[in-house]
């Protein structure tokens, strides 16, 4: 399954939620680390857009425990998936390497032959999982909350960011005056990494500003960036939706987990949607634009 299929699956969930519950759909299932989606077999928390996807399923079904596993993992743990249960897909984002001359792909640097003309690629993998409520013979795990990680640069995010900024020759500054993209100077500014609650949140905000920069006349020439007349008008609101949804896609593809990302993004989207008359249509349009943004940034 390629990333466009994943975008479409997320979009379908958002649209279905809007039709069913209106803007009330934009709220997290539960808050707190102990309620984050977790793999039952490994006890690792899911990351990125898997949080968004699995929480949406939890909200729609009303299941009590956000714990998931593959069919085989359920069997290995001594349980069994109930007959007729429908799986949910989860996605993982991995760095790979492609030979520009031959087109061959290599999963690790150790696999690359000497002298190969290589560039990094971003590959997607997916698995089908089931909630513990869909199984029998298994008991839920009691989960304790964990501390947030220290703020350190994240390699995969740094490579993507520096690759895009260098390729597009975008001016990048870092001071405490806020996060913004200035089209007139083709400039992105970010506060320092250590001023954010966690590293993942820093990159989420940076991706939001990078998404804005793709609308520049030298790139995608997006009307919502180039034609708004004042802050807060409908055109600006549409551009903010595109940037925030793009940031959600990017952190999801990279497996990042910004602190309270789902809650904050949904509140942000809800706030801008207040400015828009036809909310479902505007969200669909923004999601379509966001796929173009992500493809452009990934190169």
C-alpha cells in the first residue's frame, strides 16, 4: 500500500466522522499516556498517524482498551481473534536507499554495493491488527504512564528537513520570535528546539511552516498562500488547514509522536473550520492539497 492509499484511508475516516458527528468528531478518544494505542504483544506504543487511526476506531466502536495485535501475535499469546472480526491497518515509515542508476532498493546501508549512486527513500509498511476486544482468551494489560523524552534532534526528521530546505534554498532562521513562514523573503523561522515540550512537537511545528513554504510561487503556487488579503480571512483559514493536515501526515509518516498532537491538531483544525461555510468540503479540499504538499517535501 503506497502513501496515497494511506492518505485516502485517513481522509475517508475524517469525512465519515464529519458526516456522523459534525465538528464534535474532532476530539481525542481519551487523554493520557496510559490510554495511547499500544501493541499488546510488544507493549510498545504506536506512533504517528497510527495514533490518529486507532483512536478513531476506538471512538467509533466504544472499546475500553486501546491495545492491539496481529492475528499471529494473538495466537502466540495464547488467545484467538474471534470469527468474523474486521482488522484495522497500522503503518510504519522506514528509511531505505535507492540506486539512482539501476533503480535497485536497499533496506540498510550495509546492503549498498561499493560505488553505488544512492539517495535515501522513505518506504511504508503496513500490518493488520485487532483490538483486544476482538479476541478471546486474553486479558488487558494494566498500563502505567511514561515520562516524555528529552529534547534531542531526531535523525529522520533532521534529514528530511535539511534535505528540503537545502533543495529549495529556503532561508532558515532560529530565534525566539515565534514560528512562521514569510513568503516575501521565502524564510522559515523557528524557536530553538529546547523551548518545546518535546522534540517531536518541534518538528510538527516546523513541518507546518514547511508546508506553508510549498505554496510559494516558485513551488506549488498554492492560491491559499498567495492570494489571502488579511490574517484570519477564509483564504487564510484554508491555508492553515492545508498546513496543519500536511504536518499531521508528515509526523505520521515519520513515526513521530508530538505531545498531545492529536488533541492540539484537532482543536487547531476545528478553530479554523469555524471560518469556513462548507466544512466537510473544505476539509476534503485541504486534505487533497496536503497530499501534494507532502509529496513535494519528500521529493
